[in-house]
């Protein structure tokens, strides 16, 4: 897919810039020709020499460098490429792109290019959640700029956690391949112009640095809904716990581990027209996860104290402001499926509950088929057993109808 493709990599100034060196290697391994621009801040983290050695071509750094201007020139840098990748995309670089600034080589090339652009943001979680960054991302999305990540997890600053870690090099490679494969105009479809958030997979709640509490969710149903919504033309953010599934193309995947990270990622992805909560979120987490591995010391086994996790669905469905027009929850039940799901509709404050029977004999968890009941204020619809992909397509079609088909 990347063989003989020309990639222009813009490296911004953040600690994640060190991962951009590995990204160059991964792109080259796949046969891409990589040209690199370093912002002046990026040069505080990685050097033009290291970048040039890996790319096999000198790095570009200055707008007013007579040598580059008569040789390649900023306009040729912007045009002689198949894809522009910005990694790490700092808050400042995103703001410049959104505002159309052109006061250094990177921003000028980003303004001058007519090629697809993929950005991999990396910043502190508070900067990522700031309304200014949200506004800039909305503008960039409207301009057709694709996003990969950021993921949730530990930040470089010690003790800081949240959404803001740059996607891993291989995730950026996969997103670059998807961006090159995608048609340049957004797919038309009943959800065109709509924003959809989907949660998927389990959460992992740490006991200590090596152990965690989890569940058997595979993420298949949630991922299928995210894919179906993207295929229907929506701009989709998929917030997923740890799963063994590839990142779907044509949408943004945010990877998280814990319920609290999932809530932060969902809130950072708002506003949305539709939010679908298909993740099997752990109800409880260990109150004080050990900072060191718990040891057998010959005494009594450790007793774990649990505390309740935030209810992501309820938090979003009961928001006073900025509640998505359609909020859909899932109910995984092993008995009295419909009665329990009906009670859940009221308790969670959502518009629909998709109830599925996950008793072990049904094979739903981890399996490819699902039998669901759609519970709304109007009543219950029971659908026949069908593949999870078919459930996803039918749900998305029903959501588009519920929202009214006119683009916003
Ligand atoms: O209460 P219960 O876990 O059965 O509710 C299931 C629904 O609530 C699912 O849609 C699930 O994604 C969502 N949920 C959540 N946050 C939690 C627990 C469940 O979003 N902490």
C-alpha cells in the first residue's frame, strides 16, 4: 500500500517527536519515500542529522533557506507528495493549521499543499480538552484533515495521565494507508454531516502494574457499529478498550484502558449527534492499585477493596448541556433480558437500550452473531439472530431515520 508512495512528514515540537524517528523507519520499511520537515521546536527534541540519516535525504527546516528554495522549494515540498503526515501535531501546530498561518516552513507547506493531510496530535490532556483545541479540530475536520489518536495513558510528565499521547508509529502507518486508500471526498450516506461517538471493548482496571480486572468483551459489536456509521458517511470517533481487532479505516480510534480514561476520551470527543455505548465497562475498580507488584509473602492473600467506576453512559445521557441528540446504551444480560433492559433505559437516561443475551450458551460474547432487542420509550423490537455486522448496519440505518436524514 505504501510502496513508492511519497510521504511528507512534518515533525512538531513535543517529546513525542522521538517516536517520529521510528515512524520514518516504519514508512521506509514499507517502501515509501519520506521527506521530513522539522519545526524549530522539533529541533529541540530530534536533530536534522538523525532525521536525515533515517529518511535518506536531508531534513528541511527553514523557509528562508536559499539552498532549499532553489533546490526543492516550499511549493514543491507541498505538492511533490502523496500524503502529508504531521506527527507529533502539537496544539500550536494544529492552531496554526486551523488559522491558516504561514510563518515558518511547516505551516507554509501545510497551507500550500493540495494533498491529503493526516495529523497525529500529542499534547497534555488539558491542552487537548481545551475549547480552543476543540474548535481548531472542528475546523480541521471540516477542511478534510484526518486524525489518528491521540491515545489515553501516561504522559511524559511524571504522574500525568489522560488523553493526549501520540498514536504509536504503527498506528500512524495504518492510518496513512487508510488515508491513501480513502476517496478524497467524504462518503455520502444517511449519516453524512453527523458526528458519532462509539465506545467498544472491555476496560482493564489495574490491580498492580502487571495485573488487572477485565471481562470477556471482544469489541466486535462496537467496532462493527463504528464501521457501519463511517460507511454511512458519519465522522466517527471510536473509543475502545484493549481488543484484538484492527483499527477500522475511515474513522478515528482512541485507545484507552480504564473506565476513567474512557470517560475522559468520550468527553473530549464531544460534541456529537449520536453516542453509542457498546463497551463493557468495568463497574468497579480497585480502590488503590498497587504501585509495585503484589507479592506472596506467606501470609494471608491480599484483600482487594473495590470502588465504583463512573457510569459513562449515564454521565453523557444526563448532561445538562451538549447531550447528543440520540444516546444509545447496551445491556448485556444473562436473564430476564427485556425486563432488566427496560429498567436500565430509565435509570441511565438514554434514548434506546440495545439488549443482548450474553448467557454463555448463546455464544454472543466473542462470537460473530448477536440477537438483540431494541428498547425505546415506544416499546420493544426483537430482531432475529444475525451477524454482528448486520446488527450494526440495521442499527445505523435506524439511527439515521431517528435523527432525520437532512444533513446539518
Ligand atoms: O449498568 P450496565 O453496565 O449493565 O449498563 C450497560 C450500559 O452502560 C452499556 O451501554 C455500557 O457501555 C454502559 N456503561 C458505561 N459506563 C459504566 C458502565 C456501563 O458507559 N461504568
